[in-house]
C-alpha cells in the first residue's frame, strides 16, 4: 500500500464564538436535477453552477453527463457492445438518475462507484424496467456496482416503490417525457421524501416539461422537448444551511444569507423544527420533561444535525421513520448516536430512529464535552461534529474530515472565516 493511502486527514476543532454572515453552496439536489434537464436539452451550460468550489457529487454528475453527451452526439460506436464507463464516485443521486438516463437514450453504460455506493440499494430498477427493453447486469447478489446497463427504454406503465428512495421516481420522471408514447408511474408503497419529487417536477417545468400527479402516482406525456433560453440558477442549499442554523440555535452569532422564504427544498423544514425546539425550552409546569415527536420520512438528511440541537434542549425528542438513514454514506442513525454519546449527550437508538434526552443550555457555558469522534467517512457527520465542537468544553478531534468534499468542500473555510479555530492533522497508520 502506498504512503498516500495510509494517511488519514483528521482535524481538531476548538470551542469558541462564531460570528458573522455567510453564503452557502447552491443546492446540490437542485443542481443534480437541473444538470440532467440541461443534458436532455443538449447543453450543460443551461445550468449555472455558481462561483464556489463544486462538491465531489456535482463533479461526478457533470463529468458523467459530459461523457454521455459526447457519446450520444458522436454515434460512431455500437452502444450495445462498447459501453461507456461512468464513474459516479460516491454520489447516489448521480447513479440513480443516470441509470434511467442511459436507458432512455439507448446508451450502453458500465457504471462504477466508490465508498459505500456499490452497496446502496439499486436492484429495484430491475423490477421497474421489467418488460421495458432494458437489461441490467449486477455483479453479485447484494452488490450493485459495477452495473452494466443496455437496451432502450420503452414507454408504458412503471410500478415504483416509494419507500426505498424517491430518486427512483425522480430519475424516471426526468426521462419519460422524451420517450415515444405516454407513461404512468404507479407507486407500490407510500412515497417518502416526497418534497424531492416535487422539486424534480418544479425543475422540469423550468425546462418546459409538464407532468401530472394522479391518485396512483404520476402521468407523463411523451414526445416532449426539454428547452430553456437562459441558464437555470439554483437556490442556496437548505441541507447545508441547516448546520449553520443549528449553530445559531446553540448560541453562535451566525447568519446565512440569501435563503428564500419559500422553497421546494424539503429541508427548509429545519426552520420549523428549530422553532418547535424553542417552544420546548420553557420548564414544564409539572416538572416533567416535555416531549417532541419528529417524523423523519420526508426530511432524513436533517436528522443528524437536528439531533445536535435536540441534545441542547430540555425535552425528550423522539425521531421516527428514519430507517433509510442506515443506507446512506454510513449508517447515520448509528453514527449520530455514537458521535453525540462521545460528546456527552444522552441518546439512544431505535430500529427506525433516535430518542434524545436533551438538557438546557446555559448561556456562556459549554453544551458538549471534548472528545475524539469518527466521521465514518460521511460528509454530514463531519459537519455535525464540527458544529457541536464549537460549543464544547475543549477540543474535538474528527477523523477523515475531508469527507466534507462530497457536498461542502469549503465548509471549514467558512468555519474559520466566522472565527472558528481548527488544526488540520495528517495521521499515518
């Protein structure tokens, strides 16, 4: 093993006051979708990527789409026998959106990925595409990459599970309009993370594509054309804003700029969640801990950082319907419980969620304790630990902090700009 492969990039985050205003990256969820729509319009420049450093996930989508556009516009090869190689890195959105994309255009593709991506659910596409002209070849049972996609997708009726990942629905919605003939998506189970599907439909409308919501799912008219006159501009990312909003909740003087009051991003719900916690901060007239129940089915990405806020609130917070968090870059229920436990919080893990026994914040006093935590190579867990560390009684060391590059490569640059103090460490095995 080479020397570079044995180096671990750790970071020590010191407690202290954060103070200032900041802008955050453009919404990763919006950018993935607008890039797909731009590619289907024939021009990736129809998505404005902004001026900041792109996340690894968006880099993966851009790179794959550039390869596919070049392949599709230079049809000198036999797609079925010369599959194009698409490296989705660790991006689940890239992978789940590009499977139907390649199928709809009839481009044979060999899809690869890294990290936990080869183990994340994908087999549902086999049932979704059954009898629709598409062949999927997985390497083995329980492992989904490398995946070979071949054939060409036919319009018709598609039965899609709604409880595994809304990305199956979004991926199909974006490509069905370019097929010959109308199509229907029938949900075989209740749709979770529904705001992400509505976000997809919103962006499709921005590119001139209309879909219809039905009792069973969605109706999509075929032979539509993606088009747009000027580049699509994304909103700031509420998923990333949530970390700074929790920092403010913990007493830091942080303000996120340019957040819209109304958004199709489901994670704008962080505003309401924090307001609910603020409502629990008063003492109970009976001396008992107040309770707060949170259904995570529509907002799974908020749960790890929301748990930090809940741990600093004098109430018992029960989070349910969050089992899909076990299928992310890591098992985020386990990771959230372990990190917060190390930080001194009282938290337990259930089959589908968490129970957090919060405590009252005392102004000027630390909320969490000094420790060393694993990031589990998960970008969100790095940021969870860093925000908590700002309110700890001593330094918090976080392993493998460069995992933030997946979604927010300039997170620690912003952290230091706000006055946060960190030391980066390169630790060999």
